[in-house]
């Protein structure tokens, strides 16, 4: 963003400017405020702003003196806009002589100021890019400005002339998304433009800008792409295929609807980007807005039940099961027409659940970060197949690590678990809570316990509690409900039922039999 210094001795004017102008959307940020020209001069040296908006009539050092001092020192390239309540030609003439960008009268009209700043941001941006790269990116900057849709119709003619399209009618915005895998070198704007120039006769005249890394917007003239057999779709597919061959990488092409006027290109831009939201719902290649605009998209995360199923399969080491689930998840993404954002959110939720399991098992921070890295890679320019391969790799690695952690916990651990049960039988414990206590899958623990001791976990715990209850019945005068609570039963009725089931008599009858024998 470009830095701005506001200079005015009236604080309400400065605060008013802060409120009425959408600075960030214009690519500006307020670096500071000054009460007079002298204070502003010091702040210019410290802050090095790109733009100074200043009043003229101020104490100590007025606006014109500030501008002339900065100009004479020639210390840095600063743009000035003057705001003044004096509609005096002499002031304006003198300000323009110092190279002031604009002279705006108070009270400030927010639309006039916003329009001035928008044009200035465009000019400053083009100048900065040219300075940094020593290359004139005028066409790219103009196209980037056009797609924002904030320019008045009066600027259409000069912009068309700057793009070399002044004699052309009908425009189409296309977005080329170049697929790149992990570790692949990202295609640059210059490389894309070179490829376009090689395959198109007027390729060097086609405006292109890098919408985001690996995605390039093109402004095509419909006169050039609608001719020949098959019309627009055929020509765009030929362009896409030729770009793939020339650049040596796969790419998708998203096309908006044609716009008759240059100033309406922003609509075609919005439509092309909407078509891009269908990338996982449609076959790879060319996706045209006109063909998908009425097709709904799914914007939510997938069902938590599917995520839970996958996590259980990982915990159980069910390779065939989790591979089938991953396959069904990605089929779901395609068939139910998930948006890229919904796909990303669903996969992130899956991995969050998997990582939670690993944390519960005291997995290492290093391995957790690695798994996060596998799923949090920048995959904006990935196909659905590339996403599936990467996610499957992460799931397999997580499964292997969970198995390793379980092995470490299980080595000699089942004996310790049994001792824990023998000691804590009187508490409200069950298979699930014990498994969580020892960072194990409940199903796996149940199988391991039966394999080691030849009895089901629940049967062992029940037998242990009943035997302890019998001891209390023999050696104490506690009431039945008190004994039930002391050996871990939450319900006295359930205790009596289970006691009768194992001993063939009720607890009371058992105690009476002992008394009668005495």
C-alpha cells in the first residue's frame, strides 16, 4: 500500500477525511497526521510517505511553503494534493507550478476525492512496478484496474487506446489456472506471456495480469476468438490446449461471458471467477460460466459422521477401510459439487480430528507439525486428483504413526491396565474411559484384553465388582445400596440384577444364607 500523510491545522478536517474515504480499497494507508507545515516537514523525513494531502493556510509553515521546501530539497519523490477553502486562481497556479497533482476545494466532496485517489493509485502503482522491474507493465495494471469495475465510462477510450484495442468491440475475461505440485517451480507472469505470444499471432497484444500466484487473467477480444468451426468454446479449448503444450504443464481455463463494452469487463471477470468455483464439480479443462451459471454448488463441510468413520478406521489400522473412505470422500466432493473452500474446510476438519487423536496419545510435536504441513500446503492451484493423492499420503502417514504410538503404549501396558482396573473398579469406569486414559482405541483395547486374559473386559469388570460385593456382604453390615455404590454400581437395581445373574441369589439372600449358617 502507498503511505499517506494528512496535513491540516483543523483536526475535524483530518478526522473527516479518515472517515469518508475508503483508503484501504484504494491501496492507501494513513502513515501519520500533522497540524502544520513545519511538523509535516519533519514527518516527511521520518515516515517517507508516498502522498501528502495538505491544506494551504496553516500556522508556522503553510502548505505552499511545505511543498516548495520538499521540492527544493529534492530528497524524495513525494506526490502532493492540495485541499483549500480558497477558490483563488493564484493559489492554484502556484501549487501547480510546484508540480502538485491536484487542487481540491473545501468542503471536500468524497466522490471527487475518491475518484482522484483511485486514478492516482493506478498511476503510482504503474510507476512503482516499472521502477522495480525496469519493465513497463502498463497493460497488466490497466487490466487489473478494469476488473475492479470502479472507473467512469469517460476513461474507456484512453484505456482502450493504451491496450491497443481502440478499434475492437466485444471483450472476454479468461482466467488460466496453472496446476503446480508440491516443490514445482511456480510459473511467472513473464513466462506465461511468452507462451501466449508464441501460440497467438497477436499474443503480445493480449493484456495479462497475475490474479494470484499461478493464475493469470487474460482480456481477449471476442472478434478474435469466436471465428472458425465450433465458435467460442472450440477456440478457447484450442487456446487452453496450446498453452498446456507450450508451457509444459496442465491448466484449467475459466471463461466469463463476453462483454460488449470495455468498461463492462469487470462483469466478465466476476463470471470467470465464479466458473473457477466449479473446478472440482466439473471435468478439468475449459469451464465456461454460460454453461455452469445455473448449477448449484455445495458450500458446507461434509458430514461429521464421515469424518468420525475415517478416524476410527485410522485408529484400528483398517487400511482398506480408510482408503475406501478417502475415495468416497473425493467422489462426494465431485458429485455434490463442493466449492474449493468447502473442500478445503472438510479436509482441514478431517486432519484436525486425526491430530487430536495423536495428541491424546502423546504424539511428538514434530510429527504433528509435519502432518499439519502435509494438509496445510498451499493447494489453490491443485486439481482434485492432486488433492486426493496428497491427502491419502497424509492419512497413511498418520495411520502408521498412530500404530507406532499404540505399539509403544501397549508394550507391557496391558498388565498395567489390568492393575489399574483392579485398583479403580469402584469408580465409574468402562472400556471407553480406560482406553482414553491409556491413549488407546476402545475396540483395540477390548480385543487385546480378551486375547491376553481370555475374558471380555465387561465380564471381567462385572465379576470383579460382584466378588468385592460378596466380601462386603460377608464382612460388614453395610446396606445393599451402600455396597452397590462402594463396588462401582451407579444403580442398586442394576447391581441386584447382575448379582442374581452371576450368583443365582440376590445380595440379601446371599447375606441371609451366611447368617443362617452361623
